C-alpha cells in the first residue's frame, strides 16, 4: 500500500502519510479490518513522498520528503481538503527556500513549521495562497517544538555540546509579533 511514515487519528478516521502513495485516509472503526476511504497522490512537488501529516478540522497539512534525496527534506508543504474522505483534494501549497520538517497548527489559520533556520509562521487562512507572517530565528539547533493554544514551545538543543539545553516559550497570540517568555 505504501511506506507509512506518519499517522494522525481523529475518532475512527486515520490520516496516513503513505510515502509514495501520498495521503491515505482509513476508516478504523473496526480495527481488525481497516477500510481505505480515499487517497491523494497529487504531486506535492514532483519526486516526493508524503513524510508527515497534521490534520485540523477539514484540512490536512502534508510535508513530503524528496524521494531521491531523503536527507534533504523538502521546501514545500501541501494543504489538502479532507472534508470528503473518499476524495481528498489539494487546496494549495507553500514553498520556502529551506526544507520543512513537521508542521503544527494554531487554530485554523497559522502553521508553525521547523526549518533549518528557525520556525516559520505561515498564514494558511486562504489555503490557495498561504503567506509567510514571520520567522523565529535561532542560532541554536531547533530540536522539537509544539503549539498549545497561543503558546509555542521550542526545545533548543544548545551547541556546542555541554552547553545547557533550553525550553523557549513564545506567546503567539499575535502571530506576526510573537513575544518571548523567559526560557526554562
């Protein structure tokens, strides 16, 4: 079926990043017999495979990886309408000059995506034309992050080794003007 790389389950529906198969949507109400409801293998950037998926409401945000250069990541993510699971359709894409990693959503309007050069805040309220709002730079390596409500949590693995790691919190109530809280 595909090389499953990521899954998000909401109720009885599983949204799967299915590698070269793209986004796959399953009914898992009977765990012993999951049923494929639909899939989207739209070209999210040619020569790519679906690597990560995040679903909020009726939209899936799919981050691919370059099939021929998997270590490079990809510079695009796709916004897919999943309101009709049997026929998901791509609404738009956002492209950057550096590769994306996983994306997190705040509400239904902003995507926070880890880049090699920090975290990008992208307005996706108009999915056909997403736009960069701001970028949170870091001299340290962004290891992982999460969004809860209006707070962005960023774990920074300090460089060089031996330096203390940091958990940095940002107030993203106003996404274009994030406010830094004291690090933990």
